[in-house]
C-alpha cells in the first residue's frame, strides 16, 4: 500500500440538521482513518449539531468544527473546508456525507489511489463493483439518468459525476479553486469534476455501495435537481462552443 505523506489527510464533513447521525459518522471515520483530522462544517444547525461536535472534540484533538452563519449550500460549505485544508497544509482532502450513506471503510483504498498519482478519486456507484442499497428502482433510474445526461452534455467520461464521496490531492484543489465555482447545491460535485476533466487531470473511480440514510432527513429537493439540470445544460452549450482538454484516466 502506498502511504500518504506530509501533514496528512483532512476529512471534511458538511452538516445541517445532522444531530441524529453525526456521532456515528465521526466514529466510523475515526475507525477507518485513526490519524486523519476531521473538520465538520456546520451551517448553524438549530438542532445542536455543532454543539455535539464541540463536545466530542474535547476528547479528540484531531476533530474540529467550523460554524458558518447560515445555510448557504453544500458547495459553499465544501469551499470553506477546502480553504481551511489549503491554509493548514494538508496533502489530501476528503469529501464525505454526514448521513452515513458513504462508508468510511473505503477511504484507505481511495487515499491509496490518490497517493499513487490520481488527482481526484471518486467513490462511484455506477462502475463495476459499485451499487446502491435500499433504493427504489425509480430512484436508481433518476440517478442514472442524471449522470447520463450530465456526461452527454459535458462530454464527461466520469461514470458517477454527481457522487459526493471524493478524495482530492491538495495541489489539485489549489489549481481547481483558481477557477470560480458557481453552484450552490449538489451541482457543485458535477462542476468540480468537470473542471478537473477540462484541466486534463487524472481521475479514478473506486467502486462503493451507497447506503440510504438510516436517520435524519434527506436534503435533496426539486430545487437542487432543477439547478443541476439548468447549469449542466448551460455548461454543455458552452463546452460545444469552446471545448477544452479531456481528463487522463487510469482505470
């Protein structure tokens, strides 16, 4: 196994109203990556999520919480975490949901792929070996259709471009953040992967099983889907007018 070097890894966990699941996901991340630092970025959750993390941090010096003044979208939460990571000299930055849908046990292998040279590693549902658990056929069809549409419009070769389980090399993030991001919600994931492809970076997809959340409420709603469809359509038209380089893949 190729071991990450340097300061190490920061796991960024964005939260809003995740008091029911936050203890569990922190414990699972800590079990999978004992030496990693964890940053919870909370959008001032009224259910006390940040307070729970602050209490846990008293016994875990590698855990911290960053409280933002209000709820301004997943993308903005991740950008806050990314800036924290770059300002503090981390080598690898992880994106993971707080609801337990991503299994932290996959992270050692994903970090190994990044240490071996991948600029971006995506935990993918839609590659061989990947899948979903406890999803209806309708929801699976919607997710697959969204990915297919995004891939078609953007000319992407990423099979799960909407996925939110990722590992970035810090130098990759530093380069990607030189280009402004426009997405507020879950479309941020599509935008970041697309920027990486257009920059010609090495992208690897690691198969995972996505588990439906057991506690709390989903943050997905029609407005998020509408934003994604609109932005992907606009980006697709722009791409056809000014195509860029394609990502290098090493599958």
